[in-house]
C-alpha cells in the first residue's frame, strides 16, 4: 500500500514570509506533528490536538492533486513546513514527485531530526530554538545535519534562522552563528502575541521589535554578515492561518 503523509493544511499561492527566500511566490504543505513544544509556537495547532480533526493522511499523488487544484499553473515552488516535516520519512515520495514535476522545494525545520530526502531540497531552513522557547538544542544533531548537507555539496542550499525575543535569545543566536560561521544566518523577529486579532496593533508591536533587533545587530561586532527579517506574512495578514 502507498504510504501516506499526515497533512494539516495545503495553501497558496502566497509568498514565503520568512528567511532565505522571503518574498518567493510559493505554495505551502503543512504536516501535522512536532517533536518540540515551543512556548510561542505560531503553529501550535499542528501538535496540540486543537486541529486533530483536520489532519488528513494523504498520498504524494493526492497532495499534488490538491496543490494543482489550488495553484494550477500559477506556481513553481512549494514550501513544506509543520510541525516538523522532518519527522516524516514518507515525505520522500512527495519530494521526488514534485521534483519530477519541475517544482523547486523548500523545507522549514528546527534541526532536531534528519531524513535523506533533505538532500533533494533546494532551500533547507534550519531554525534551532532559543531559550525563550523552553526547548533545548541538541547541538550534536545540528552538527550532524549541517555536516551531512555540507559534505554532499548542499551548503548553498541551507540557512540558519534564529527567532529572537530577548537578550538571552540574542546571545544564543550569536552562539549558533559562531558555531556555523559559513552558513547564511538570519535573525527573525519573534511574534509574542500569536492570539492578537487586531492586525494594526500586532503590526505596531512587531515593527517595534524589528527596530530593537536591528539596533542590537547593528551594535554587535560578531553579527556582521547576517540578515535581520520580520515575518512578512504576519505584517501583512496578522495571525491568520493559511496565508
Ligand atoms: C511553525 S515553524 C515549523 C517548522 C519547524 N518546526 C521550525 O520550528 O522550524 C516555522 C517557523 O516559524 C517560526 N516561528 C514559530 N513561532 C514563531 C513566533 N511566535 N514568532 C516568530 N517566528 C515563529 C519557527 O521558528 C520556524 O522558523
Ligand atoms: N507566508 C508564509 N510564510 C511562511 N514561512 C514560514 C511559514 C511557516 O509557518 O513555516 C510560513 C507561513 O505560514 N506563511
Ligand atoms: S519546533 Fe516549530 S512547529 Fe514545533 S513547536 Fe517549535 S515552532 Fe512550533
Ligand atoms: Mg508560520
């Protein structure tokens, strides 16, 4: 029997709101399940049980059909996020199918697991979690993932992205950058209020945090070759799901 993938949502076309391909027109496939429980997770519905009725076990072919139904010929890039999609070995079938269709692929993961299908991903964003998340980083695993991709000549296909909420997270970000100096490094503004329904209020709060983070980076002699970014989709559409 064909393997299935637990899918929570498929949406797009939209734009990638974060990181190394920010602004890229893309479709999203969001898988269910995470091995972390970040305090401030903006996609907690993927793992906290609140959307468990929406999880669909889908084959790679069914996912492609849904992507095509939504996007038609108006997309050439797909982002796989979660949850942690790298928990799911069955994603290999989807990855190979989408590659065969000529689609460029990105993945969002926290760097706690490895799958061989990561070798086929055009943009792997690894987002190790800072202290404010309440999670501990397994640096041996992170070393392993970075080394596997680098050894396979995939260094230019990955980046590191650390979400920063406070000074302690900022120190953690510096530590991560120091450990992997050659990997493109992004600092991302943390959204502290994932329940805020007032988009204008959220935008004001996020822009103030962006200004704070830019100033911190500007004053650092360790973070010279880095990029600071907000979540563009949150600035545009607030905490709305499926955008
Ligand atoms: C929802 S996660 C899914 C992928 C994977 N589990 C991970 O964390 O990298 C996608 C991205 O959103 C970021 N993120 C989650 N909650 C956030 C928040 N409240 N503010 C800013 N970024 C957040 C994560 O750090 C990650 O880079
Ligand atoms: N537009 C948009 N960009 C994103 N980049 C990363 C996302 C995610 O939840 O992984 C995300 C998302 O949910 N929407
Ligand atoms: S690792 Fe990602 S999906 Fe999992 S809880 Fe943290 S932010 Fe959410
Ligand atoms: Mg998101």
